């Protein structure tokens, strides 16, 4: 199973996998508009891979078969301030 992978020029860390190179016919127009002009990164043979760096390969394969594309979003940004506040609150609770 081959897949062409494109990078979004507008959204850092966002990638679009499609079944065929330069075939965006199954991608919703609104998604393409938000994604921006896709920049080809690579063509992958998913059948010969066991995993991908930041996406679940089985979810990618299933999405390609079911809808013809897969959108990979970047992991959420960790809210360090909230984590720090939670740690402080937990420390106060443990003191009591």
C-alpha cells in the first residue's frame, strides 16, 4: 500500500497522507483550504513498515482505505503552567 505524504505550509507538524501522488479528490475542500498548498514530503510503502514516527500505522491504513486520506495533527502542546500549579496543589495536599 503506497501513500504520498504532504506537509502543511500553514500548520506546523500537520501532514496529509493520500493514496496517490497529487490526488486530493477524496480530501474535503474545506480541509484542503485550511491545510494550504500541500508540499510533497515522501512516498511511503506502508505495507513494508511496522510503525510510523508520530502516527499509528494501522489508523493511517484504515483511514486511507475508508476515506482515501489521513490527516496527522501535531501532538497537543503541554500546558506547563497548569502542570506546575497542579504539582503545587498536590504538594500542599500531601503536607496536610
